[in-house]
């Protein structure tokens, strides 16, 4: 089954479907890359909710959390559950997606910012290293999940909210 | 017919409000002000659609306690809630935050759907709200169960909602009996 993958990279990959240069808060530039692929296309790539990607959106700042291999919590662990609950309870954002590379662990997240003080308190960023990246033409806004349901649907990256038959 | 009884026109508009009827696909702003369509919010899951009077009603405050407790089960059960009132988004948002609710609240301050649905509470001329009503719907907005909450005991208990969600989930999920 084809999935959507993204990565935050130092150099532009040859085979990505979309690449955009983003500005990191420390002043450096990085490449935001996206693929639609049957298999993980790059060692740094992770699967994402496809609804947060698009070319027509406004400038968006993302809190991009990447959890290193060996330090990825189970998706159902209490700290990941509480991060999801917190976002669905007080939606501060343009959108959010978990990053996943397998069916059981959380590999990271991207939280798209709509402004406000909570941005510097991204609940997923409490779980590991995070960078703040600004870009345009890569992410698009996504409305808040309906709730209170917050499970993954067949292993799809949260908050994608349908079973795909 | 007395003044307090619904007219035949209202009865016709309420024909959706029985098992097998179909809830119209409403489009209203959520607490962030963004327009949301009910069918998108329901997605592919059993959903409670809850029309309520407003924060001012003590019966609503009591019933929300039931839903707020039930949300902990719904969050792991692929089950959704949507609450709808005539209060504007900022009021609904503040009320939602105070309840600790983690589901979507929609606002109909222009009262677009009160008469479309036949749910105008004619006895409250101060707030002109929705008549308290709960429906459990399947993904195509077909009504599985309906509860009229004008009198508090007309509202569903948590146990009745559990039974409705179980019955609807059983009919929706082909793997209800685990694959062998």
C-alpha cells in the first residue's frame, strides 16, 4: 500500500516527489522532502498523515520532533497517549501528524503552528529532540480531529481518521 | 392542539429523528471558527450527535458530566462525539475547555438548522436554543438511536450509549469476531 513519507535533510534527495527549503530557528537551512512510495524511500524518512501536505498553503512553522532509533516509545505508551490527548483537548495548531516507521513505535511528530504560547510547549517535543522549521508550499492546515477517539486506524499515522480498506 | 404542541410541519421536519431516519449533513463552525461538515467529522465511526441548550442550563451541565466520563472509553473505541448549540464559537470553546471535553463542539448562532431539523425549543424565548436531543448515527448519518432530552430522563444514560455503540460497532466492523 502506498504511503506518504517526509524527511528533514541536509541535502536535497534525488528521488523525492516534493522538496522545499526550510529555515530552522537557529538560522540554518534544511530540505523538507516528501515521497509517495510503497516502501520507506530514505533512511531518515517517516510515514505521515498525508492530509498535512500540500503546495497551496500559507507560510507555516513546524515543530519537528525526530526520535532516534532505540529511543522511540511505543505508540500506546502513556506519554504518547497524553500528548495526543493534550493536542485534541486544546487544539493550538494548524495541524499535526505523528511520524511512524513501523506499526508499534512513535518515530516523531510534526506540529504545525497557528501562533500562541503553546507552540514552545509542543507536547511531542517533550519526548525527544525537536527543531522549529519555517517553510511555505510544503504543509497545509488541517482541522482538529473530531475526538474523543484518538486511536490509530490500522497503523496509519495519527490523526489520520479512517480505516483504509 | 395547544400552543406548546408542535405543529404538523414540525412533526414532518422531525421525521429524521427515528431509527432508520437520516440526519442532514450540517455544516457549522467549530470552536476555532473553521467550518466543519458533519459527515467529515463522523468519518467512518459510530458517532453521538448531541444538540444541547447551552452553558446556562443546569440539566446540560449535568448531562455533560456523563459524556465527559464516557469520553475515556470512546477515545479507545473508534467512537466520536459532536455537540451542537446556538452559542457562538468562543462561548462553546470556553465551555468545552471548562468541561475538559476532547470532542468537537459546533456552533449555530444564526440558528440555521433549528427549523430545518424541527428542534427549536419554543418554550425558551430567552435563549431560543436547540431542544436537547441525542442521536447515535452510523457513518452515513443514518440514525441508529434517538433520545429526546426536553425532560432530563429522556436523555440516554451512559449504559444506553454503550449498548448503542456496541450494537452499531458490531454491525460496522467486519472483524467484530476476531479473525481466526
